[in-house]
C-alpha cells in the first residue's frame, strides 16, 4: 500500500499520524510532499511575529482530537510550562508543537518526506502518478493543500506596495513598518493579525481597514454551557435551516438574550460594537455556545438539506454565524479599541473600489481615503471560476480542475463525498483520493479550525482500509 500525502501542514500531519498509530500494515509506504519551509507547520503556523494570536483557547488545541484532546496541554507541561499561564497562544508557538509532532512521525521507516511541491497528479486506472521532484506511483492520495491564496478583489497584484499574501508577516516587515499609512482589505481575523503586528512593532502612522460590509468578528465571550440536545438534532433528517434558526432564537430567548442583538451589534460603528461586547462578555459567551451547538448540528445534517436551504444559509446566515463561531481574544479587542480612540485606526465600510495613482485610493460611500501600502486580508474566493483563476488558485488546484480530476461545486469549493471525503471527478468518485480543508468547506460546512478538520480524517482513512 503506497500512500501520498500532499501537504505537511495540520491536515497532513493528522493524516500521517493516523496511519502510523492506527493502521497495522508494516509494508505500507507513505510519501509526504511539501515545501521544506512549510513542512510541519503550514504557512499560518510557521515562524513569525509573536503578535499573531490564535483565536481558540490554548486548552482546546490539539493535533490528536481522536486520541488525546489534552495532548497540547501535556506537551506544554513538558516543554514550555510558562505558556500554560496564558489563555491564548501565538501561531508560532503552536507551530513549534506541530513541528515536533511532524519530526517525530517522519522518523518512521515507512515514511519518506519529499521536500518538493507537487505540481500535477495523473489518474491511471486505480493508481496515481504524483509529479514532484520525480514521478511517484501510489495507490492512495490525501490532498492536504491547506491555505489558498488571498483573493485579489481589486486587481492590484502588479503594484509593488500591494501585499497579496500577508503571512509570514515578518517577510513584509520593511514595507509595512516604513509605510506612511497602511490599508487592509477585509475585516476578518487576518486583518486583526495585521493590526496587532503593526501595534506590537510600534507602528505610529495611520491604519485603515476597508470592507464592503463593515462587520468585524465578535469578541470571544466567557465560557458558558447551554442545554441543547445536539445528538438528537443530528439524527433529525427532516431538519431545515429554518428549524435550526428557530432553535437558536428559542434558546437565546430562554437565556434572556434578545436575538436581534446580533443585528444591532453589526449596525453599530466598530468602536461602539466592541465597547458593548467588552462590557457583556457573559452574554457573548452564551450566544457563542449556542452557535457552536448549532454548528455541530449543521455539519452533520448539511448534506441532507435542500439546495435552496444551503443557498439561503450561505447568503443570509453564514456571515453572522461565522462571527460567533470564529471570535477573537478579549485582549486583542481592547487594543483595537485603544487604537480607534487614539485616532490611529479607522474602519472604512461601504467600499466601492480601490485603485492606485502614486498611492492607493479607497472610494467608499462615505468618501475617499488613501493609503501608502495595501494588504489583502479577504481570504480565498471559493466560488466557480475563481478556483481555477491563476490569481486566486494554487497551481495544483488549477491544474487538477482543468484536467477534470477536481470539479467545482455549484455552492463553491470542490465536490467530494461526505463523510468519506472522496474526490468526485468528471470520471466518477475516486474512493482513494481524499481532500480536506478550505476547499471542501461547502460540503464539510463551518470546518474552520484545526480540530474540526482533523476529527474527520480517521473515518476517511478507515473507509479506504475497509
């Protein structure tokens, strides 16, 4: 049994260790492919500035959710106990753990790490030819491609002072820290990382964060518990999106919380919204726990919903749901508030266009603004033709789409079976080619987070072995 794991980030490491720990086959050969600079961490967790905090609490992080949910805590007790004093840790700190796990597992005699990026794959009957530094013929492929390129919304990629890929952020330190002003496209968690990096490195000039919607992620509230029978709801094959929304409304009402608070927070100026949230962390914690419970249900019933329900969720609900299930740390929010109140940080909403004429010109509903340097923080565009667009897709994804090995789902992302995670090519289902992560987020819905992706890998592998 010859296995290829394409990508040595979090999903790749999880795949590797599940084979080593749980598949009893002394003759299997595992080939793992990635750029040597990213192997063991993936780009989001590689060496970088200490300002980049993970948005999940330290005690909930692990690379073995199926075996040991406390593995990372145990790792820190042994290797860096001082970090256990913190509620949140940095991306590079978690990357040190993942690098150590990776280094340990590639020592296995059945594993060959190939420090080369895969640029093509051929499907020949029941085998695959991997094109890397040379050709490798294998029986099974796990595509753990990880982070996709940021979308170039305003076609700025040819401009020197436009940063298309923000991480590792230290690579762009000279341009950013010497800028007369910095503009950030997008208000997601990546934009917060960029702001915190500038603040941490004593940047004193103006920062402008631009978006069309003007909404920002919510602050992570205090831990809470809610009484929702998640397991029963997962088994309900007649459930609809409206049912899930109604349960959410009912539960918030039971907890004495006005459901419309979420809309009101998004309608407020960013400063007012963050100030309110900081004063109501208990309320936020309850609402976020309800949203997490609904996420767990949604992930299990998603592929039984009608296409109309799925489209409605993506268009009308997913944004706010994501704000609740992907919140950011309180200490980050406090610094954002300080920067806004000091007049250094401005949020610009209703953006219509960004162009360049000696400087970046931001045209919004409220007027025009300018920035010396512009950074993209909008994330990848997973819809339709964008996945195969050379500006937005990884070269391997683009190639495999053009060959028909990968197909674009009408909701965005790539078509797979669920819960097997098998690729659906134009020629049919490829039972021994698996795909995880951002590219399948319209099938494995709300899968943002290391633990959520890794938890599905055991079933995917077990189905192959069976």
